[in-house]
């Protein structure tokens, strides 16, 4: 009888290690795909939240029911749109001067640092409701800021003496189910006359 050297054991162990490595990499790949799907779903929740805030801001501009707020958008109260937070109406700003950072880059859209002094929470002036919470819901309501800008429609008189026509740049932030997920959208809205 020949002496056994244990070669079959070595080959079996090498094959077992290879199968284990393949299994571990397959599990990691599967988990990574699940994380990506979860992040994409969370981004979709934040995007939908931001879209809802754009719609809410447009309703605010068109007529929220508050006579004071409505006067700001009808041109009756030019002081409603201020250059700095805290002055004027809530979430209403004038466009930054040329060469300066845009308003939407200077304000804390999330409302975390300034307590929301420069922005408006979804539904504040329109009465619109939005569920927040866990799962497929945003963890908190979206926020927005409205900047008044002078706009000229094609064919309108754009000379210095012409009556100004205003449009509004709406910048919103929507939140996902996870606190880290945020989506910022912008829209320019011209109120129908």
C-alpha cells in the first residue's frame, strides 16, 4: 500500500475557498444593488416632494387667500420683497444685484440654520397638506423661496421707462425618507395678468 500525501485534501480546500469567495462577492454585489435601489427610491421621494413645493409656490403666487400676501404679488406692496431675510414677507426676496451670489445660494433652504426665516414651508399660505413620516414619505415638508425678477415678454417694450413686468424664480428643496436625501429644483413662473 502506498503512503498518502494529502493532495486531495489540499485540492478540496482550494476549491472550497474559491467557492466561498465567489459566494461572498455575489452577496456583496446583491447588497450593493439593493442599496442603489433604496437610494434611487429615496431620491424619487425627495424629487416628488420638491415638485409638490413648486406647485405650492405657484399657487402662493397666483393667490393664497391672504390679502397682504396677494398684494405683494399684485405689485401693491414693493416692500414685501426684501434683499435680506427677516424683512418683507416670508420667503419673498428680490433678485440679487449683478455680480453677487444669487439669493437661492445664500439662504438656508432646509431651514435648519436660520429656523426657516428665509424660506416658506409647504402649505403655509395655501393650506395644502402633505404627509410626512417614514417609509415612502419624506421625513419633513419641503421648503421654498420666491425671488421677484423683472422680465420682459417677447414684443414688450424693454426700455428703462417701460412699466415693469415681474416674474418669479421659485427655488425649492424636497426631502427624502432619509435625512441626507435632498433635491433642489428651480422654476421661473410668470403670473398671468
